[in-house]
C-alpha cells in the first residue's frame, strides 16, 4: 500500500483568492498593465515545469491536450463509460488540479512527489477514451509513454527533490553530486557570474570530465550576455521567453511612470540575453517605484528548491494594493528605526542605514510559480538589499484564507487552547509576517571586503560578541550569502526572520500598530508563539529519515525554533506523546504564557544573536555546525522526534490549493475577472473543489499557445543512456547558453 503522503486526498481544501473588488476599482490603464504582466507571468510559469522534474512538462501537455478538447463535465461521462468510479474520476481531477497548482508533480511546499490516487490502468483507460486520443492517437500514446512510468514511480530517489542520491532535481544533470555543485559555484564566483538563472550539466568528453553551465534566455544561437567565459547557444525553450517578452512589450504602453518603463525595459534585456545584471537594474527601478497601485515582480527569484541553494525558480506575480491594510504596514516601516536597536546583536552588526522600503498589503491577481507565499521580501540580491533597499509585501487575500481551519482538525493542542487559536491565528500571523519580512529579512549587516580590498566595516574596532575577539572572517569579492552558505542558506535565513518576529511581537508598540491592546495584545503574543511551537512539530512531516534531509526551508526553521524553546527549559514548552481518543498515537503541546516574556525571550535573544553574528561574519563552518545541531531529528534524548514524526504523518492535513482569477479581453472594454469561459461579477461565488476547481485553474492555460519546442520535448527522451533523466536532450529553460569550464 502506498503511503498517503504521496497522494492528494479527494477532499483536499480549496480556497479562492478573491480580488474581484480590488480589480474592479482599477483604472482601464491599470487593468491593461495588470493583464499583460499576468500573461507574461503565466507563460513564465511554464518554466517551473522544467525546473521541477523531467516528467512534469510531459504530464502538463498530456493534460492540456485532454482538457482542451473536453470539459470536466464531458470527461466525467467518458470516465464512467471507461469504467472509472466517481471517486476515481474525482482523484484524477484532484491530481490534475495539483499539477497545475504546483506547476509540476512535486509539492511546492515540502518537495514530495504526488501521484494519481487511482490505478494506472484506469488513468490509461481515461486517456485512451478521451477525444484528444481519438483525434491524435499516435501523439497521445507517445505522450503517455513518455511520462506514465515516472508519473507513478515511487522509487526511493524519486519520492522527493534533492541532489545526487537524495532525490530528483533538474537544476543539475542526474550524475551531479554536492562536490560538483561546489566546484561549479567556485567557478561562477571566480567569473563573477550569478547562478540564479543557470543549470549545471556534467558529462564525459574523451575521458575528461566537462561541465556546462547553462543560462536561460531568449537569444538566438551565438548571442550572449556573458563576456567572461566562452558561450554557445542551443535551441530549447526559447519560445517561452519570447512569449514573455511579447507580453512585457505590450505592457510597456500602459506603464504608469518612468520607473515602471525602465524596469520593464531591463526585464526585457534580462530575459533576452540571460543577464542577471539587467535583472538587477530592473529591480533597482522596481524599488524606486514607490506605492504603485498594481504591484508586480518577475524573474528567477527564490532558491528554496535548488538543492544547493543558489539557483532561482521562475515566478511572476501581479497584485493590487489593499490601502487600508497597507496603512498599518506603513506605520510599522515608520517605527523600524526605533525597533531595530531592540534586536539582540551589537549596533555594528546592523546595516549602517535603514533604507525605508515600501511595505504594502496586496490582493493577488496572479501568482505564477510552484506556490504562493503569505509575504515576500525582495529582491534577493544581497548587494542591492544592503545598500539600496528592498520592498516588502504581505499578500492579504492569501492570509485571509490560507490558515483558516476547523476546530476538529486542529491537532496537538489542548482543548482549552483551540478556540483562542482559531480566533487569533489570523491576526497573530499578520503581525508575524509583517515583522518577519520587514525587520527579519530586512535587518542585519554582511561584512564585506570588495574586489579593491575595501571593507564596509572597521576591522580594528568591530568585536565578535560570541568570542570577544576582533571579527576575523567576512565575504570577499563576489561572494554572497547564498553562495557561501549554499545548502542551509534558505532555511537559516527563514529561521532568523522567524525569530525576529517572535522577539519583536513582544513589543507593545508593534501590537498597537496592528490594533491590538491590553488582553487582546497578550492573546496575540501567546497564539503567535504557540503557533510557532506547533509548526515546529508539524515540520517533522518535511524531514526525510532515509537521507537525513529537510525538504522545506520554513518548516526546518520552525523545528529548529521548537528545539531552542524546549532547550530553554523551566517549563516554557511541554511536548508529550499521548494516546488519542481514537486509540492511535497522538501528541500534546503546552506553552506557559507567563514565561514567554522572560524564559522565552531570553532563549530567542541568545539564539538570534548567534545566528546573526555567524551570518554577518561569513562563518560557514560555525554556522553550519550550529544550525545542523538544532536541525537534527533523532530517537534519542528527551523527545523521540523520529517517533513523533510518524504521529505527525498519521494526523497531517493536506495543504490547501488556491484558486486564482483569470483575465481576458472583452472587445475594446477593460479586462474583467473570468471564471471558466464566462465573466464573473464579485457576487458570484467561487466553487469549492473538484471539477469546478479545474474549470478555474484551467482557463489561464487554455489561452496560452504552447511553443512547439515544449510539445516536441514530450516526444523525445528515448535514448536509453538518458532514460533516467532525459536531461541532455531536454530543452530546459530556453535557448540556454553553455558556459564552458
């Protein structure tokens, strides 16, 4: 029997991201601007399929062929005639929705593979009975043959994303290991090249090991943005980037100001030539574009899913400002210079100047990528963040629905805490997200010596508070946080930001900004800390004992914080294994709220200070040992975390999927939100799940013209040498230029 963690349940939670009112209030020009960037983002989202697994693009095209010919209602009749039960057909729809929602067949949160919850022969029967197969049997059979084995495979290495023998990745060829990734990073650093938009290929050539670093772009063969290494073009997913550029070029006419126009021009240069420097320039103009009504960002952004932590996954989002909520965040920004000195590290370890960023609450119109976060702090370029600034966004319509739950589904809490948890989870998480993004990711200094030998700190005066000695290590030249701390960088930084949120939420001024006073403020603090402790236990779902690795940066971070608070002792946190009312293993978490301002705060103070010092001084060896110690999951000590992991898996609830809006031109009138094939008004409800879900997920892709290269990809990869990965013939991101080593 297959473990249920590799299925999406038929009753999976579905939440609609409602932005109809916010969109309605936009001007015609703003609607046009939002629409074209949404289309560019959805085209860019196709890249994620190719960054996830070798089979994801094939599965996507197979589903596209099927749903373009028949609606879910029509397919249901076909499924019944083909011998599928209603539950099996529902399982097919849920799988298809999951593939679209994650843009691949691995969960965006946790990186675990999911497979259809129906027998393979039943799915094949449905494919064979579909109208798409009847019209093009040879192509459909070739599509099925190209992905059906991997679609259902749960061999150990294919259960999760990872590098080498720890899992599947398409950021590296299948024969790469950690040592290859480290070697490539040193090469890139020496050439002052970013890894954000690259993949690494390793092959043998005449008995010699050769590496290819491929950069994603839309250029023709022979063109290049890289002048410091030999390059070579190849035909691949060039069309995808050409479609992105086509939509961005149309969007230029509707830009609201010069900063937006220059931003889009630099994005065009970046995607045309594969230039990260151009994307940085675009990001600089984006930072200068203060308070836009329509906010957006697009490119290779987050590095969570690269097993080495240096390469960005493509994403694009478009959202509309929620003015009322944004006012609270603006007050938080205004208070930042007062709050930053409260953080536990010495002043020398804080940025010389706090560059006040935009901090807005947004209602998401489009978020194309593998998943949708609750908040964002970008750009991720350290050199820009340290000296020029950044932006923070809180995604309001995500926060409104993502963490709502029913009392009977609340696990591991005492009954007396459940009502309070339900009441204050949303407001407390809003506070945590605000602090996490603005003062978590937005704080702390990196000590750097540039290429000319100039330091950004006084070597003779700055003392390491952990050793009492002068600072003896720092970042050199083109080294960055991601390139130095690589595999632990994402989780380590999320842990640091989460700790800042816990630490500063104790500040009465912060709570007042968010409208919480007196007893309500105390309850918000309690639930925020209780949520973090519970999340640390829930995080065990995302740990793989076989490879002793974590699959999700945020959940690893929360487990680490749980360990820190348990270690603090004095009865602050209790965690015990119990037997549930159903007779099965269970667990109970307790938190002594009276000790949060004392025992809890002191524990986070010590831990957070050390995190920052190790980060500031580029102490990779010390940082890795420190963080890995708290990340360890074992069956020894006061708590048997390996056994608790089994309890967490037994009682886990599947993560919700989001339904997003779609836009479409209606004659010469402005764009309107679209449900299925008809326009909707704000009063029309979104459906809850199943076939209706697919109707909403699917239209955005129905209007996308699949590039021939993507279709051809589904018919290749038959070389037996490449059978496992299909990588070298696989046209990953675009015309990828090969940078010779």
